[in-house]
């Protein structure tokens, strides 16, 4: 049985007394980039409220000579001020390094995962494309760097999360393409400590599989989500299905769930709430979760620890809608973020907009916020650092801040603040002093409390 800390129990006890807030207002927007193309792919926060954004750039953010493609990690204060930036460049003249996932552990170390088309350190021998796993301390000093490859194939590490002991859990894909060009491969999940890999497992349906999301609960169970062309669960419903796999604390497979329709389906993200339930964000262009609303829809689901479905929500417009990321606060409120070609909240600003939605623990929609430029905007992720304080990151050829775009695409970091009802202010102030629980991308150091900024 999962044991809740006193702080979590307190949060849950008073959660029912907190009134719903209003649609969040933009507090500030930070636009950053180079004269080249810049992409932001993920976001995380530490226990002090500092924010990390990671991605890829064709230019120089750190003042060193630009390469033909390097990964970056950039640290900001809760008010958007730069603290430091680092770039991970390939050795020699190789091109193409991108960071796709970031998480902060309980010791304030920052884990970074992604893909490289070149050797990242002396002695590495690349064939095809390799995944990489790296770790930095809170000052930006590199502590660990591993390059992972499987022959002449395309190998990518997509996502990372951490536990209270400082371990990191990484989800990815290893494999390549057949002679006919059809993708093949298998999903992989790794567990790392400060010295390197301590455990790994594969998701292999004898067809194409990719693990793109990972979460860990306080009992040390691991959840992995992704996409498969085969059968990870009991049946394949169509061409591509989503899947969820749970490993228990002994790293034995506890259960598998396959999500699908006659169309294309996949799991975009998953996270564990304070009650030990699993939230799953998925996409479908079929009947997964209900009748198709538009060209592509979003599905939000909650499962209990035994893999039983608790509730299901189908979300969409008559256009294309894509789920990207989800985050859960201490009260069990659920925040999802994605992209829409339609109007989920405000009128669409142009082509493709960013949207954010908040749902209650029981799955009721509280509000929707939509942001965009006249161009095709992209979203990297969402991070909620305390109830009603939300950060989103991404990239765009347009300007969300009103400042000129420096290159082909600039990255953005946005802070939004939800205005609570007056009766909630005292309760939220009390929550700010309570030690935090285990979220998806942020470890909690014993004795520290999260900033409410």
C-alpha cells in the first residue's frame, strides 16, 4: 500500500475546501533563441521554483562557437531571468543533437535525454543515431554522459522522470528501418543512479514499439506509455495503438493495457496523482474514448493502480487537436496542454494554437486557455509548480511576446497565474509552506518546501 506523507495528507484533506480559480492570466513571456533555428522540447522545475527548458539549436546560446546542431538546457528563475545555459555539442563535424526530455531529482541534479547523430565524447563510436542520457548539477556542471546505440539504427531517448532517492527512469526507442523503409524497433526503459544504468527492460510486441513517456509512484512502481503496431496488451485494435505497462517495485511486469481503435492511437504522456492513480493523455483519429469529434482528438483517462479505468474524457474541435503534456498539482488538479487548429477556448489566432486546460480530480473541466500567433505554433510541455502557477514552453516562427523573432524559430517560456477565489487565498498560502510530494519531473528534497512563485 502506498503511504502518503503528512504534507500530502494535509493537501488532500483541505483540497475540497479550495474553490476553483479563474482562467489564468499571462504573468510574463520570455522569448529566446539565436539567428538560426531553435526548438524547445521539454520543461521541468526544481523545488525552489527555478525552471529548466531543453531542446535543440543550430546556433550558439552559450557564447561558444555554434555547431551544426546541438542540444541545449537553459535555467531560469521563477520570474524568467536567465541563470545559466549549456549546450551539448557533437565532437568533430557531425550534426544533430537534440534534448527531448528533462527532469530534476531530489538532490537538485538535472537529467537530460535525447538523440545524437554524432559522438558526444572521446571514445564514443556512433553508428546510425544514438540516444543519450546526461546529468548536470544545479550549477550546470556535467556529472554523467552516456551514449546508447543498437547497431546501425535510430535510437532515441524520449522522456525522463526521477524518484525521491535520486534515481532516474528513462523511456525511449531502439531500432531502425527495414530495407523497405518500414520502421522497426522496440520500446526501452532504463533505471539510472549516480553511477549509470542499474536496470533495463524492453517492450517488444514483435512489431514496431516506442516508449515515449514514463512515471514513477511513491511505491517505486514504474509506468511506461507509448505506441505499438503489435500487441503489448491482449489485442491490437488498428494500425497503431497506445499502450501502458506497469512494473512493480521488484521490476516485474504487473499489467499491460492497450488503448486503440480502427484508426491511429498513441499515449502522449502519463503521470501519477497524489492518490496513486495514473493519468494518461492520448491521441486518436478513431473512436478511442468515444465518437470522433474532428480530424484528430485528445483522450484523457484516469486508471487506478491495478489498471482499472476510472473515467474517460474525449476532447477536441472539428479540426486537428494534439495532446502534448500533462502536469498534476498537490491537490490532484490535472493540467493538460496541447495544440489545436480550432478553438477550444479563445478564437484561434492563426493556424495552430497552444491550449491549456485544467480538470478537477474527478475529471470535470474547470477552464480552458488558448494562446497563439498567426503562424504554426509548437508546444514543448507544461509544468505546474504550485496550485494555479503554470509554466509552458515551446517554439514558434511567430512572436508571442511582441518582440522580433531572432531566427527561423524562437523558443518561448510563459508563466501564467490563476486567480483564486478570495476564500481560497488563505488555504493556498498555507499550502506554499507545505513540503512537496512527488511530481512527474521534479524530485523533492527532504526538508525543502516549494516556492509559491
